[in-house]
């Protein structure tokens, strides 16, 4: 049973309790995507003093981090795994727009004319200053984004081979780094 926001909070939020729960699911799923990206980079660059890793670890903008991740995939991951993971990074970029709309658009003053539209526009309709806030995402749209992020998370695990490796070692803890070592490019000894 969720606590009533009307009893817990004095400022009345427009989303319902279920919608607030779904917003939380989106936030947690997105955090997992960021965590997998970090784990991926750290597994491929285990030396914390390496300049590439320091750049990644000190970069805060997600757009720049995902670009760095793509460079690492192209450089260090063998085909066809690299192409599969690059397709996942594109899906993450597309999902980022929906996630950002949910998490950040409350400060936007843009109108939201079409309730069925999932484009990056303001979540609230600020065009009626005397009317109560109007929430423009419903539970179904929020869960669509949450399920999209969930599918991306599963794809990251499958495209890196983690799920397959974990299945072959049921009594062992399998890290993302373990899986990445199996799909990593083998360095050319003559270079």
C-alpha cells in the first residue's frame, strides 16, 4: 500500500500515486543503464589511472559518456558483438529523450498539445497559469518508458554474453567484465 501523497506532502503533486511509482521505476531503470555503462568501461580499462578512464569517470554529461562508450565498443569489442552493442547505444540515446522528458521537463514552459505524443516537450501545461497543473503523461506512457529501459538492460546483458556465461556457471558470480573478456578483440601480436 502506497502512502497517500495528500497526507505526506503539503505541495500537491499532479501525478497520481501510481504515476509517481512509475516515475520511480523509470529513474531506477535509468540508473541501472548508467551503472552498466560504468561497469563496462571499468572492465575494459581496469587501470584507474589510465587517461581514458579518468576522462570517462570525470565526465558528467550523459551524452559525452555514451559517446566515449561507443568509441570503446568500436575499438575493443569484436564483431558481431560490437555492432550489436552499438545498436543498443542508439536505443539508449532514443530512450534518453523520453526519460529526460519524465525527469526534467517540469521546468519547461513548452506547450503539450497532443496527449498521445511522446516527443520531448514539457510534461506540464503551463499555458493556463490559473488552472491546476496538468500532468501530460499517464501511467501507461510512463510504464512504456520503463519497459523500454528494461528491454535495453536485458539487451546489454545478452549482447555482452553475460546471460549466456551466467547460465554456464550457475554456482559462480559472473561479472560484466567476465563476459566482456569473451567478446573483446584479441590484440594483434605483430602490432
